[in-house]
């Protein structure tokens, strides 16, 4: 069965999209066509969306599901005239919250909501720049400023994880690749020994690593299963011997890996 | 007034956190201490969280607000015994959705929800790698594979925006810096002319640009207000003359800039 879902907002649409995707993921037997429609902030834009909703309703033979975080009442009323099934995120929860907090929300006052990212902006950009500048062992003399240093073999997922932690949580994450040379002598590089409390290991199944490396350097020793298997085994042995927490990234998303790392390291998110 | 808010999940906590932050942002007069507690998947972990909630309740003299996306009923019941005020995200919306979709959710069946990021994983990592490889004009011969190419002066926010679009939406975003040399002749570089339909401009207030550049290269011509003002004016003139859509990044978050770019370029999100 196929249904269409709309995530509609007068802002970025990220809240409607995140919640909507989580809710729809609970219905594993239904295939959803998901459409995000941000910045719907005028009656004209709302009327254009109503046409899209009604077209999807006709084509699916079923009501599209609408997740919205619209503040403006006039715009909400236009959408309510569509042939969609509305899940009303803000009004469901803001009334009980107003009661608990003894305070009226911007929503019920009719003011547009400004998500308070501006205070976080500088910190987040700084964290992203830190991750880029301290990627792949490029610089090691700023490790005292890092919140965390990921270590692992080449292509084990260190860079995307560092960037995600920077972008999403404002964490200063550096990463250092454990190369073949490091493995020969089976030692933690001197530059990392001083920062041992900040180290976190990433590992990965050798066959997955081999597949990833093959996309970069096909048919090389670097991407061979034998080499990947050797490196992963040596690195995992190092992690265990040095008591470095580590996680196997093979079956997790970047979000999951990042969230698990913060829990294991006891680091609080910095952007809230 | 100060209140504590907990975002509690048996997964990454991102849904509870995103929705909770949006809702709390509607209460501008209250200052919230926000704590995310992911991977609460055992009764023992739940009981430890109850202690944290009750400690916050004592210290604030008011009930902490709890946003949860817990699936397991036993764990939810332990949390319900705390001195917190629970906003129950899943159960509020899943019942009406089950009715509309004529289908039972994993939640009501008692199965843990798996957010379907795995199918998206490869595409997202590829997009992040594309952004890194095609950052700052480093490579231009893959521009035919790009979904979008951001252009602007140095430090106008191109790199974080490209990385965010890759990470959040799976968009292949390259970026090219317009340097002083490009400005002297006031021409679009040849390598960009061929890709004009993919170009999007970022601009920024000169005083903000000067402040950002000063952090990198203090007291340089590069970071002087005069130079920044000159570059921004020339680049905006170029955008207008060449009919290139552009946005001033000064007062927007990375999320907002990215979402607005997709709308203006008519590009659908690729990770849904």
C-alpha cells in the first residue's frame, strides 16, 4: 500500500519532518512518499500546497497524512480545507505545556516562533571548522582543545561522524587514522598517548571496509579483504589492550554512532 | 524562571530533542536547562533517569518537562513514577494514525522501532564525501555530478552549508570561492559558466564577514572592513548581473539557509 505524507512548516520543516518520519517508521508495512514543504508562510503558498495534497489524494485513492508546525491560523485553516489527514503537532502539546508552565506560548499569542539557533550558530560553525582542520591527523597540536578524538583505520567512518557531532551537537571532534605503519609496531602513536582520555575507537566489519575502500581504490592491496581484515584485527586488539572504548560502525547510522559515543564518553550535547 | 527539560529515548533521542526544542522555543520568557538522555533501554537505566528527574524537580522547585519517544511499556511506567511532567509523543499521535492507516504500529505491537536510516546511509556518506572532495574549488571536474554549487567570498558560510545539505538531505553540494582575482575582472569563472543552472550565491554583511575573517587572520587586509565590503559589493553585483539566486547568510542558521536554498532551487530532499 502506498500513501503520501507532507511535512509542512512556515520554517525549515525540520521539526515536522523529524517527528513525522519517526511516527511513520512505526508502520513498516506501508510505503510512504514523503514530501517536505518548508516556508509555507503566505495564503497563496498554502493554497498551492492544498492543490498538491488534493492531487496526491486523488492519485493514491487515500488521504495524504499531513504533519504541520504552522503557527499562523489563517494558513492552518486553508490547509484544513484540503483532503488530507492533519496531525497537528503544535496545538496538541502546547495547551498542556502552557498549563504546566503557567505561561502563554508564542503560538497561542500568534507570534511566529523563532527557533533559537542563533546563539548556537558561532559555536556550531567553530566546531565544524575544528573538525575540518583536525581531520585525518592533519594537525595534532590542537588536540588539547578537542572534546573527543576518534581513531580507527582509514575509511571506518571517522570523518562523517566528527562532522555530524560538530554540526548536531557542537562537539569539537578531531580524528586520527591508524595507518599500516602504526599497526606494524602495535603502539598508540605518541601524540595520542597524552590524550588517552579523549580517545574513542571506530571499527568496522572487514568485508564492509573492503567494499568501501574498493570504491576509492579498486583492486588495490589497500582495499583487499586480507589487508582490511588484518588492519581491523590489529586495531581492535589495540583498543582492547589500551582500554579504549570503541564501537563497530557497520550496522549503525551516523546519528546512532554519534549518540552512542556521547553516552559512552559521558559528554553532554553543547547545542541546546 | 528556570525549568529543566529531559529528552528521553530508547534510540538516539533526536526526535524527542527536535520536537521538544521546537515546543520549548514557543515559551520565550522561560529559561530551560535541556538534557538529552538517549539509549534508555533497560529498567535500570530508567530508574537512574528517574533519580535525575527527581533531583531536578527538587532543585528547580518545579516539575521537569519530559519529552519521550520510548516504546517499551515497562520503561515508560518507571518514568511515569517520577516527579516529571510527561509529554507523550508517540502515544498521542500513533492512535489516530493507526485509525487512519488501518494498520497497527510497531509501537502498539510492542516492537522496537528501527528508524530506517540504513537505506540512506550510503547515499549520505557519499554526499558528505562529495562535499569534502569538492570543497573550496579544490576540484571542478566533477561539477556535472553536483546537485548544486555554492559560490561566494571566502568565509561566507559555503562549507558548513554544503556539509549540512549533504548530511541532512543527501544533496551533492560543491562550492567555489570567488577570490579577489575573480573580482578584478568581474566575470564568472569559465568553469562555473557551464554549470550556471546549478549556481547559488551566498552573501554576508561586511562587518560580520570582517569579524569572522579576523578570527582566522587578525589585522590583515583580508579581514579589514574595507576589503570585505569591496568583495561583498562586487559579488552581489555579479549575482544580480548574472541572475544567480542568492541569500544573505548573516541572520540565518545553517538549517535555515539550507532549507531556503532547496526551496529556491526547486530541489527535493533525497533522504526521506
